[in-house]
C-alpha cells in the first residue's frame, strides 16, 4: 500500500537519482531538475557525489521533490533512476523502490536487472542535434512523462537559466526528442530494448 501511495500523483515525496560518469553533466542535470522544482513551488532537496576523477569517475546527482516540507533530504527509496553507464545502473539498482522506474542510455547499458525499465538512446539523440554534451538534458526530457511533480515548462525554464544561449536550441531539441521517445514507450515498461522501434 505504501508503494501505491508514493507512486500516485498526490504523493508528497518523489526521489530521482541521475547517475553516470564524470564529464556527462550529471551534477548540472540534478541542479536543473531541482531548480525546475523550485519554479513549480515545490520543496526540493538536491545532493551530489562524484569520484576523484574529473572525467570517467562515478557521478551521482540526487533530487528529492515534495509538495510538503522535506524532513529527510536524501533518498530512502528511489522512485526513478536514470543511468547513463552500466556501472551506474548496476550500483544504484539496490536503492530502488519496489515499483520504481529505471531509465537507461541504450548505447551504454546493455543489462538492466529490473522489470520496470526503459532504454532510450540518449547519446544518439544528442549527436543527432549536433551537441554531444546534451546527453544530460536529453536524460531530463525522459523523466517528464513519468514524474508526477515536474512538468516540461518548468524544466525548460531551468535549462534556459543554466545553459549559454548558443547551446540552448540544440539542448532543447535533445530534451524534446527524449521526452517524446519516452512518451511513446510509456505503457510498455517491461520492454527494455525497444530503441529500434521509433525514429529519433
């Protein structure tokens, strides 16, 4: 019964973790997500951790969103994990809520030992818009159809506030492509390898 309550739109608390490697913009993605929550007048807690390596090390950004005051600022059970590497996926699965959703980059993650999962080609989406570093913004787009507390408009505003104007258009293209890709996969959550079925 607790899981049913937490996953409903009226849930007071929603936990998201974005995980990957250094250099993928994981920390910035978490900050933008947190700021989108602030735009929507939510209570927000954001934390981050990363390995000693500037690039290639493990990187995690965690955001707790709530429509009531947050009594504990770190995750207890993840409603959503977005993993951009295989290591990030494997290491963070133990922290998932029983009915939580895992979204992975199909190019980097071949094995997802979780029933409720989606595989989306974030890297390919970023390359197709001409901005490889937009992988983190594409990842943010994928969560919009599933997170009950965050909407597209708030995230777009947060992204625009953080990115230089020269990079904004390509990043928003990646954001919307991933959002639409995720929307088309919604309702088919037990199929993790469906990236070939839709054009980007």
